[in-house]
C-alpha cells in the first residue's frame, strides 16, 4: 500500500543526499562506544581546556620563578615547594602570613599546646577552618534533618527557611557577617567581646576573631546542605524497621542509636567528605568578611601572590590541589566500594 | 515491494551469540511470527530488521533496498512495542502523528491519515486524551494506529499483546488478524506464546538459541516438526517423548515398544538411538480405536491424575504392567504418557487401561541431533489388519534426512 | 537490641517508681515522663518545637539583621544604639532601596549576574544532556572511570585553575604544558562574559551530568526505540523524547546551575578586572564596590544585599522540591 503513496511524502529518506544527511547517517551507524565518545567530545573539550590544561600548566609554572616585572621566567625546579616548607617564601605572602606555622610548645597553661602563629599559617588556617566548620555543620545539619524528617504542618516552609542560607550568594553571606561585626555598625562585637569570644577592637582585623566569624558564617550557610544530604539518607530508611523496633519495645533513643544512626552512617561519611573538600577551597567568604591578609587560607594565598610571584602562586595552588586531591581519592574510594 | 530478506545474519555481543547465521525470507504481505523461548534471539532479530541493533555479519534487505546500514527512520518500517511505548508527554493525536510530523507532511495529509488510522483501530473521539487516561487496550490501539499511519512497508510487532490481560489478548489477536486482512502489509510478529503464533500467522519461524529451527505454516510446524525442539515447543500441552532405540522390529524403549519396519526410516539404521514423539490427542484408549485407520499394538498403562479442561480431559498415564508411579520428574518422561480424551469419557483415576498410538501421528527423531526422522510410521508388512498406509504416504514422506534443507525448501515451495 | 537489655530497663523503671513515689513535684514530673507515654510524647513534642524554632531563628535572623540595617537611616546606624537582645530598626527609611540603584548602577550588576547565569545554564544543560545520555543509556568501555574523572574535576579548587586561565584570558598565548610549544593565542576574554561563563560551565557541569544521568537512565528503552523507528535519529530521540520526559530533572539541573553561578565568588571577583558593570562584573562586583568605595553607607550595603538575595529566595521558594531532589540525587547518586 505504500507504493502508490510515494508522491505524498518521502517514504524512504535513504534516497536523499547532501552533507547533513551524510553526517547524520555516519552518526547513526556509529557503534555504542563510538557514539558515546562522540557525544562526550564537548565535555572533554570544556574540561580539558578549563580544568586539565590549567592544572598541568599550574604545575609547570610552579617550577619556574616568574616575578612580575622582572623579565622572563627562570627554571628553579622544586625550589618553590621547598621554600614553602622552610618559610623562605613567606616574604611573598601578604602581611605577616606564613605557609606553615611556627614553633610548637607544650606546657600546663590552657590550651596546653601552643603553636606559634597558628592563625598566620595558611595551611593551619585552612585545615582548622575545614575541620571545625564541617564538624559543626554535620552536627547542626543532622539536627535539622531530624526535624525535617518529621511530619508536621508547615514542614515545607521550615524546609525553605533552612535551605535559604545555602542558596544565597557568598558575597551576601560575607556582607551580613561583615555588617554584624563591623566596628561602626555591628551589634555583635560588643556583645561577644564581653565574654572574651572575639576581640574588643578591630575585630575584623584580628586573625583569631576573624577566623571564628568566618567559620560561624560558613556553618550558618552550609549546615543546610548537610541537612539535605542527611535527610535523603533518613528518608531512604525503611519505615517498617521502626515499627519492628517499636513492637520490640525500643525507646526513641534506642531507635535512633540502633537503627537510624548505623543506617545513616555511610551517607554521613560521604557527605562529610564532600563538605571537607569544599571547605578547603574557602576564599570568597574570607575576602568579603575580612581579608586574605587577616585570615590566610590556601586559595587566598594564591590570589594574593599571583599578581607578584606567579611561580610561587602556582606552587601554592598545586599544593592546594594535592591536598584536595587526597580527599577526592577518599570520595572515589567510597564510590568504588559502592560499586559505581 | 516489501519482501524482507535476512542473509546470513549474525549478532554477537561480547561473549554471547544472540543470533547465529539467520536466513529468512518473508514475502510481501505475509504475516510471519518469530516464536521461541526467551533468549532465543527473536527480539534481537526483530531489532536488527528495525535497525535498532546492527548485525555483526550478514545483510538485511527490505524490498530491493539493502537496509543493513540504514538507521531505523529510513527503513520504511513501523513498530509496535511490548511495553506499548506511547510518549507519555503527548496526547493521542500527537502520538499517532509523531512520525508524520517528523517527516514534515502537510497538515491536511496528517489529519487525513490520523483520521483514517484511528478509524481502523476504533479510536474516534479519543484523539485529545493523554496516554495515562486510557486503558491498556486503548493504548495498544494507539500504538497500532501510530504504526498504521505511517503506511510502512513492514510492520514489526514485538510481543504487542504480552502486557494485556488474557481476555483482551484474545480479542486483540482477532483484531490484528482483521487488520492484516485490511492492510495487506508484511507483518513480522515476535512472541513467546506459541498459541498466538499458531492462530495468527501465515508462517511461523521457530527460533532457539539464536538459530532458526523451522519456518513453515502453523499446521506444518504442528504436524511435521523439523526437530525435537519444534515438536516440544509447538502445541499445548506438549508432545510426549520417549527415548529409545531402533531395533529390527521397530522402536523399543524401557517401557514400551512400537513395531514397524526400521528400513522405511531413511537416514537411520537399527541400533540408532531415537526419540519417539506422540501428541496427547493421538493417544487413544482401546475402546475408541475404531476411529483409527492404523493403530499400534496396545500398551498397558494405569491412569494417574486427571485434569478435566471442560472440552477435553488430560489423563496422565503411567506405562508398564507393574505400573509404578514415578515421582521423579527427571525420569518420568520415559514411563509417563499424557493422553487427551473426550470430556464425556468415564475414565477414572488409578484405572488400568490399554492405549494405542495413532501410527500416522507418531514422530521419530534422532536423539543425538534432534532432527526429525519420520512423521507417521507404516505397519510391519503382513502384521495385523489392513491399516491405511495411504495416510503417511503423503505427509509422512517428509523425513528428517533433509532437515537442513527444509527451511529453504519450505520457502520455495510455498 | 537484645531482649535482655529491655527487661533490665523495665526492671529499673519499676524499681525507680517504687522508690520515688513520695518525692517533690519535679521528681513526680520526671516520674510521669518516664512512666506515662502521653506525658513522654508531650515532652518530645515540646522539645521538637523548641528545636525547630531555634533552627528557624538562627537561619533567619541574619536576614532580619539586613532588613534592620537597610531600614535604619545611616546616621543612626553609625550611632550604634542597638537595643539588645531585641534588635529593631531605628527609624524607617525605605529610601535606601531606591538609593541603592542611584549610588552605583546596582541593577546592571544584577543584570550581568542574570545573563552570566543564564548563559552558563544553557551551555551546561546542553553539554550535560549529551553526557547524561551517554552515561545513563549507553554501555561502553571506560564508562565508570570517566564518570569518576569528571566528578574529580568539580572538586578541585578553582585556585588550581586560576593562573593559567587568567594568563590565557588576558590574551597570552596558550602553551602546551612541559613541551613549551605555543598552541595559539586566544582572544582577550577578561571583562567579557566568556571569561566567567567558561570556568563556570566547567565547574558546575559535573553536578548536572550526574543529575541528568540519573533521570535519563530511567526513561524506558522502548520509548527511545519507538522514536527512532518513527523517524528520529538517536540525538533526535534525546531532544524530542528523553529530555521532555525528564523535564523535572532538567529543571533541577538548571535551577541548581543557575543558583551556583549566581552565588559564585572566586572567578566572578577576579575575571572582571575593574568591578565595573560595563566589564560584565556581576553581583559580587557591585557589593564589593559598596564595601570599598562607599564604605560608610551601611544601610545601602544592607539594602543592596537584600536586593541581591531576593531572586534566589524566590527561586528557592518556587523550586524547593527540585532543589532538594537534585542535591540529594546529584551529590549522593542514589
């Protein structure tokens, strides 16, 4: 019946020709593997140009000294990495900041271990920030997730309220805390300084106080992210397990300890890894609340030096990448265990 | 012209051969069922005809065009899928006209064809419904209309009725036959249900383990199965099989024997291991023997379980004088025999009976290769009263020696 | 959870109830909580609401603080007489919300942010759709390792990419690493959308790939086959059938990408050199402009923050389901 209808439309497009048809035909005849890699080409191009190339090039640059305005780059091998560890390169870092911390002494006075210039050290500040913020974010996020896991009226509005801090721009997050602690406007400085929590004067230029403020700001914003990840884990728990536990006479605390917590643990692990990786990239919040001179994070040091000593900046950037890479390996190991 | 030809088509996946050296010729306007158990390669074969899968070797022609490397859209085929596969985000009209709109037909032509197609499958007045507002049967009609509207050279149907309930399935079967009569287009139909294949198709292609076993009209497949697999697969309940060997007096197994002249079986000689096959309806109790032109000598048996089906009764027989009921499924085949009897029969459980087999319906297979050796066997000359040797002279002529060539033969002489 | 422990707990409870029958009201109350399930659930309820309210106050208070600042005239802010602990605006000056756009063209910065976010979202959705189709629907060697490699990229620090990108975007030749061969000289991209859209796309691509992979994988094969037999190519089936059917997933990926770009700080602050709106400086530039040039106009900073935050707040309220499902699906790959 199709033979007499050919005039009404193209029944067999095979008879068409032209470059477009040829390309389409070629694509359609690719095997799954060929087709897969063809479609991934844009991803490879983009990530190759914007991620892989810069990463390799950063490593290459880190082997050269390239002081802006003093002529061409000069090959120095791993000198930059060595000088970071010996402290020789600290002169290039902004203000009084260093890459490593100073002497460590232990005595009887609180907090017993005293580290010289710990808040001046880019490495220490980054690690402290990551550890402390992730710890509290996990705790608070868990609490928020438990709240959101309940059925109650207005739950979706509470959820919106809890998510909103996560969704606001970093610069505005920074602005809020900047305004809270700015000497001319802040209500919080006076209040907290009375308890000795932050410095009385010049709070945003005090390394310890600023680090604390930045950490709190991050906890405020990012707990919600933790909460959502944990909530997803909670909601994947089979509800009938709780019925079994109830019938067996378990109290709420026992239900939490014996069912909820063990089942949520893998989710929690991967969420913590993700957050730690993210926290170690901290830059924008510091830049907008305080400044990189006051709170030296690793990313901060890259930005602060790349206009003057590009080789050293590259070395710091690559060290940052390595530290984060180790954490990424943790994630990959987790994914591998789950059989991605 | 919409002949479909498969020449030496093979499809290999990493470690399995899904379809092995398949040769098929489907004539214009023919309704062919590809049937076989799951994993036999029937769906892969259809996907290769559709172009959804590329064969590893061989080529496929639709009409006069070699379509082996053409994408599905350029093959002039339309397909109805097992899971119906209506686009859930489009209403019925958009679903049916999808292919036409892609081909940039003009609006009036599309409307005319959609109207016509929805007429054929009785979907008038439902064109603005969404698929999730329709019943399973209605959705199936939409899927069929979507295929009809393209006026394709070949219809491909991949178990289109598998997801429907039993009653609707029977109804849709007749609808599809009516549709085939109306459209007169080539239809290739995949199913695992041999009853579906038997009732609808002009020819059945039986597949197993990626290989074509037989392609013939339904009754030929039923009466003259090319091998053990086809014999066992076509027909419900399945054919009885008994393993044994050829002896000078005929066939002998552990529990019974059938006498005939082994020299009439070409391609086999005394001493060969053979399998005898007999369908349940070709087993008779001796009191009904008068209908038979030629019966074997009677066998002693005991009735075991009865399964009254309404229109017939299935009787499970245990063969042998000291009829010991064997509970082991594995060995049961050799001393168990299924017989179907008239529903008004007064046969009882645990009754000693004598049964005979209809000689003209006895099948012999080579046990090792599975190939059919003979369909129908003649009496030993001079033994017993005159049977009707004429019955098997015609049909029993086809013997297993040429099973290989049977496929091509079947194609050419029909 | 052995039966033994429970029996012990029960015995203890009984023992307690015997010994504490004649004690004060607090003890009685505690007693009630321990033994009476109604009282206990009441306590849980009260605790639950207390915790919920605590979370609400802590998350929302900073926004209230912005509002207080924005509405308080600047001279009163500088006077700094906040009545703690119940902060409220000193005076009422909605004029700040107008002034915000007068001091600097703040609307242009917001507009730039919108344009950058929209451009990035479109690029990301197209590229991630192709990749999501590949990872979700095709079987091919190297699939798992490739996905992991892409995941890794999104977690490297932007700082590790900054220096070579900055050199390239300022018009210096791109040099093949370690070989020293100059490949080509790119156009000067700084101060154009390209200098931000490119890094944003690379940075936020992986999350969208993961979300779309999950969604595209769920579309039944039959629908794609049907579309192909009906007359589309494989790519045609992706854009005509798979994508429309995965609309919720595409929306999720789009919303998350948009928010991520709108919120980005690192490249936003560096790649627009002068923080000028004409140089495509986004929201970040506008606010930093207030912090540095108008460093005493605190009410304007607060008002600008509120203006800047409004679009995302609206987006979150409208699309909260999508955000929640996307974050959990994308990050945990469930």
